């Protein structure tokens, strides 16, 4: 089954409300073939149990070369030499490389290191809210949601203050590109500038040891092995992009969901102890990622009665799984007290999100700070006027103008 709704899965209109489309796929075509903007075929897996299967089943691999039949490896899309190190990032490799890279980054991205920055996140959130206090209107994304995770991951990695706007700009242009040749060509300069910057940063840190995460990555060792330069560059790129893009969407999509459900926002404001289950529900309801990153079928696999051929590109649709009526009661209802809430917004299995604890902490602190400081607020524009970012994997707003009727 293919139809017009499949035609622009990266577009703003689709991203504004993809849920009716996903609900129809779950009912009628739970494993669904689509043609991407780059003319490549892909399979969308939309039911919760099947999504979990794709994320955990080692028949679905991350490295495409591990899935191709003889001869296919000679016909891979062209990639400029400067971008090839990115293919060795932790998200895009299989065992044993994934275990080795994850073990090395775990030595730098420790729970202790994350917990140590709680006070910094709290003070930054209060500073950013104070900067807009008294205004009748401000952009939640530009003023709050974007600066928080951008600043925190940059500080953790030791990126100089004056350079942070650069990587944020490069990142947003990269993740908004679809798979078409034209979009990827336009994104190439951003890849080049970003990777050149990271290589310089790594060289400086090799010469000048510092107590930050990049310094820890340079020194990290597991079973006698360290990250080589290309692996370091790929790891820093991944941490800088993944370390802030999804959290921006968590905060933006989360606040929007609360504004759309004022009774839930008032419940949270009157009982701040609900912030942890509230963030879990906001992650489920407004999934910052529509899909997990790509997988490839290493062999022929049958899911929901549909056979996916070997070598096929497969996307596990997290936003659909998070609204699956087979897993969640009243899935289209926002309920900040929902329990249990086994959403898949951070994935599952070997590639479970390394930064889940940091994203949760940032979301909890920022949304709690906003509700403490603002008594009454609303969207400053009609919901249909909100501009959603383009992109196949991520789902988030470019801007979110809010009007404040009463500050605390």
C-alpha cells in the first residue's frame, strides 16, 4: 500500500501532526514500504512490539555493508572523503565495534559526570527565564529550549563559548536535510565546517589536557584500546548533535503539549513532584524523534506477515509505537500520571540512548522552572501557524512564540 500521504514524510505539514498517518499504518499496513526523497525504498515499522523487535533483533544491523548481498557494496552512494569518518560513529556500527566504542565513551560520559552538572543546569535555566521575565511575548525555542542543551553539551565537551552558535547552526541544517541528492548536496558545507572545527578541537585537547568530556574521551581506554582520531571526531560530532537536538524538541514539544492540555499543566504546576512522570509522558506523547536511526535487514525477515528483503533500509517509527493502542491505554490522551509508561523515545537494546539521563534531567529542570515562574501563558499564534522543522527522523519546532499573561 502506497499513497499520497507517503510522499513527504520529511515535510513541515507531515511533522505538524504525523499521528493520524501512523494510526492508519498500524491498522492497515504496520510494515509499510515507502519511497524516500532520494528515490530509495525504505520500510516503516509502526507497531510497538515490532518496533521493539527491530531495535533488539540482531538481524537488523546499523552498518549497511553488513547487510548487502554480493555486488551491492560496489553501488553505494557517493560520499566525500572528509565525511567518511562519520560512518564510524557509535550509532552506525555493529558488534564488536559498537561495544568497544560504547565502552570507551562510557568512561567519559559517566552518571557521576552528568549528575555533577545538575546545579549548572538549574542556574542556567533560572538565568534564561530571568532574561525574558517581564516580557509579554518571547520565543520559547530561541530563548529557552535551544540555549539550555546547546550550552550544557558544549560546556561538557569544552567547546569555547564564542563557538557554540556555530555548531548549533551547522547541526540544525544537517539534521533538517532529507535524503534527496539536492538536500544532501546543500548540507555538505555544514558537514565540512563542522568536521574541520571538531578536528581542530581534538588537536588542541591532545596538546592541552583539560578536565572536560573531550579530555576524558582523548584519554579513555578500554582493554588497552583508545579512540583513534577519526573515531574521536565521529564521537564528538555525535555527542554535539544528539546531545542537544533531541532535548530542544523535548522541551518545545513538551511545553506545547501542556498548553494544549491546560488541566495537565495546572496539575503539574500545583504538584511539582509529578515532574518525573510528566517528562516521561511528554517524551511519549510528543516524541522528539519520529523514528529511530536507520537499520538494514541482514537477512530476509518477516514482520506482521510482511517479508522485508535482505539489504532493505528499515525505520522503526518510535512516534507511532509511543501511540500504539496495543501498548498504551488511551494513547492519544496526555496523562502526566501515566503508569506504567514504557515509551521508546530513547530506543531500547544495545543502542539505547547514551544521553537519556541528561535529557531527562534537562527536561525536568527547564519545564519545572518555567512553571514556577509563569502563572498564565499561552501560544501567541494559532497552532496551525507554528512552523515545524523539516526532517525524517526528528520532530520539533523552528520557533514557538508564547504570550505571558502573568508572571509569578
